[in-house]
C-alpha cells in the first residue's frame, strides 16, 4: 500500500481515505465522485457530530447521537453501499 500525506492509502485500484462521517459530504473529491461506501462491521455505539459541524451554533440544529454507520449513511451522496456484518435492528 502507498500511503499519502492526506491520510489516504492506495493499493491496486482501491483508495482508502481516513476521515469521519462529515468527510463524506464535505470532501469534494469524495462527494462528487461515483464511489461506493464500504462499511465493515460498523459500530452500534452512539456517534455525536462535532459541535458547530454545520457552522451554526443554534441549539435547534443539534443532531441527536446515532451510530457511526448511520451517520455515514446520512452524509454519503453516492448510490452504492457495501455492508459487511450484522444489520442493527
């Protein structure tokens, strides 16, 4: 694997990016591409978005905690999701 300064690694045709759920909607290279989202055993723990992540500090805009996998789905703009693991009910 070739590691890059931006926290990504490339091996073969696969690019693995380091980030958080918000990266899926804020990073133009990811958001505007035809990439698949690969979730491998996503946690069921609650993930709280960073305060002010939307640039607005209104209490009305506070997002309730959700699993990191669910948060990724909220931010992912693509059409293909690959999920490995058990489905949370």
